[in-house]
C-alpha cells in the first residue's frame, strides 16, 4: 500500500495559516482607545457569579445612574453587603467610566470588551489555527514515521542475525569435520588396510569440495564481525530498547546499523547465505555413519591417492577454530 503523506499536508496547511494569520494581524488596524477613569460603584444587588446591579454618579449627565454590571466575585467579602459599612446595605465595587466619546458617562464592561477583542481579531484566530495545525503535523508525522523507521531497522537486524547464524553454522560444521578427520588420523592411517573412520571423515571433506575451506574462513570472519555489530545495534531492534538505551548507545546503534546494511548488501551480492547453507548441508552428510561409510569406502577404492593428498594437507593445516553454542 502506497504511503499517503497526510501529516505532511497538515504541516504545510499549518504553515500557510500561520503566514496568513501574521499577515492579517499586521494589516489589521489597532482598536481605538477611549479615555476612562476609575470610579466607585455602589452594589445594589449581587449574585454569587458576579452578576450585579450598581449605582454611580454621572458628572456629565449630572445624575445618579443604575445599571447591570459584572462585579468581581473574588473580591474581599468586606466589600460585599452586608459586611460593607454602607447605611443603605449596599456593597462596594470599583469600575471605569468613559470620559469621552458617545459612551461618555457609561461604565466599561470588562467581559464585553474582552469578547469584542476576541471576536474582532481574525488574525489571531487564523494564527492560532495555524499553530495548532503545525503542532499536529509535526507530532503526527513523527509518530507515524517512527514505527516505519524502527520497523525497517528491526527487519535489518533480523536479517543480519539470520546471516550471522548461517555463517556460524557453516564455520562450526567445517571445524567439526576437520576436527573429526584429525582425531581419526591419530587413531588410524590410510595404509593397505585404511581406517574406516578416517576414510569417512575425509570423504565428508571431499564431498564438501575445495570451496568449503574458503567458505568456512569467510563464514568465521563474518560471524565474528556480525556478532559485535548486532550487540551494538541492539537499541535499533525495537522501541523499548531504543528508549532504554542512552544517547551514546543510540549513536553507536546508528553506526552499527549502517555497517550491517553494507555487510548485508555485500553478502546478498555474493550469495554468501546460500553458500554457507550449502556448505553446511555438504558437511553434514556424514551424520548417517552407515551410509557414509559405504559411500566413503567405494570412493576411496576409486581414488585412494586423492584421500592421501587430502590427509597430508589436513595434517599440515592449523586447527580450524570452532564457534561454540550455536547448535546443540
């Protein structure tokens, strides 16, 4: 299924809204400021939510006025009736009265002014929507990309582990075949009456062919290299491992993953995994001792000199190291 860049479009849309909001806010004229002055208000009636009726003196109309107002419900209880020392039983509040313009003498309502400012600022609304879209795009895109990145690295680590296992098996099987031939050579010889165990052990190596030795050496070297890299790349094998690892371990894991990717590409190009698997199959043919003994005896009778040359080469070679703990 093709990946659809949904969050990329959300991020782009957010940047467009952000730019538009900045532009609207820049060209939008500032609201006109009207002069006010603070006055004392007599609270005639008040509710718990701050809704109240107040009286104040209007010096411009030269009369006492009364109207609805939004008092501060959190102000001191000593300013509320009946605690406030007013002979009429009123409370006390302060507010601002317009001193000029068509609303001269009227009270400024903080709640109405705040709503007006919010409703009359489209640039701020567009800017807020743009910021929200950018945040959603960034977070959503990263969360969506994280499983894909971790999934790719997890698959890479699994492939590398499978290659390391195949290489380890090939090196181990060749080392065991070499060791079996050497042990049989210490017990018997290829004289007029050749030792059957020695012939069978040499037959296994002959069946594996001349390519088994270089394949085993390459397998041993690659297995050792992959084992180290897989340990370093462990944080890349899953989200939990990545979160538990420190910064230095995560950096080392990235380097190890890059090296694993290179080694896997080289191994795939050279067909190493198939070569290792085939070498293991060829080297395990001697497990059926009875059949192997019959095949080895017939092959020895056809070309005994080839067995003697192989045995001489074997005794002159250094013992092949055998990886431990790969098979039971």
